[in-house]
């Protein structure tokens, strides 16, 4: 509607003079001051009332001049096109960020498993044959003091693939 927030602050909660009333009406697109506004010149108004006055006058002006408010099809298509361009530029950054997080989670899982395998070796004298030996005791593990891991870590790249431990306690 063309009114700035500064103007609304200036008129809100203040007594209206004839000059302010005519300015309000002129901003709304009507050149004459109606009698109702002159009657209210000694009343205080809020910004809600200002918006209502201006809104009602601009609707009346639109009806009198056969003017319809809204966006054209070209404007809508332009906005949709720009949104699509922005999304295509931003999407690769998100996918690379998730890939970096998966790499870090995988590295952290490998370090946890290798550390737990070292503790297992200290207690039993041999490395575990698989990752589940670090969580659940095996039948041939003498001196097992586990569990060395709370749960079996899940591979972030492939949920069905399980981490494997080689003969030296390294994760494959």
C-alpha cells in the first residue's frame, strides 16, 4: 500500500490533525477527506486503525477504477524460475556436506573398533575374529572382560555391510 513503517509509527498513538488525516487519505489514493476522519481528529488512533482506513480506501479506489490487485502469470513464472535456479545452486553444497559427515562417522567407527580390538587382545591374548566378539562373549575367548563396544557400529555408507577385522586388529 505504499506506507512505510516509519510513517505508521509516527501516526500511531498520536492525536490526528487535519493535515495528518489528509495525508492518510492521499496515501490511500483518494484526494478528499471524508467527514468521519474530521470527526475523529481529537481521538488517538493505533496503527491497526490506520491500516484499516487505508485498506478500505484502496479497495474502494480499486473498484472505482476497475483495477485488480494480484500478480501476472509472467511475474509468478519468473519467481518460480529464480527459486529453481537458487535451489540448483545450493543443492550440491548440501550433498557434499552429508558425504563429509559420512566419511567422519566411518573414520570414528573404525577407530572405536580398532581400539576395542586392542583391549580385547590385551584381555584374551588374540584379536577378535569379528566385530560381534567385541560386544558378545565368544565361546573360545578366555579372559574376556567385555563388552568392549556398547553396540556393533553401522557402516554409514551401506547399512547391510558389516565391519571386518583382520588378523592384526585392523578394520577392513
